[in-house]
């Protein structure tokens, strides 16, 4: 239906919830995309490659970076 290009390779699976797609990239960013259109809604600079799949729970997104950080985003 659509495609989205990051600045580096994507090695993980996306997480999908609430009409949004969450995907980490080796460019050090977490992207949040509109699931229907594929358009970028938000981008978070994690500071290091994000090669593991994001985890979603209770309105929060948790990502791990290759430099050993665990980052939780959300309200």
C-alpha cells in the first residue's frame, strides 16, 4: 500500500497500534508513521542505532539502542 524510506537499514519488525506504525532504524531514529498512509507523524533521535523491535504498553513506547540505552517514550 505504501513505503517509507529511512536513512539507514531497518533490521527490526514494526510495532502497530492505534493506527500508527513504530519502527526503529540503524540511522538512530524511531519513526512513527500513519498506518493508513505511511506518512511520518513523528521522529525521535535515539543517538545510536535502533535495531530491536519497539515494545508498546499502556500508551508508552520502549526502544533499546545498540549503545545499551533503554528509552521509554510517552505520557
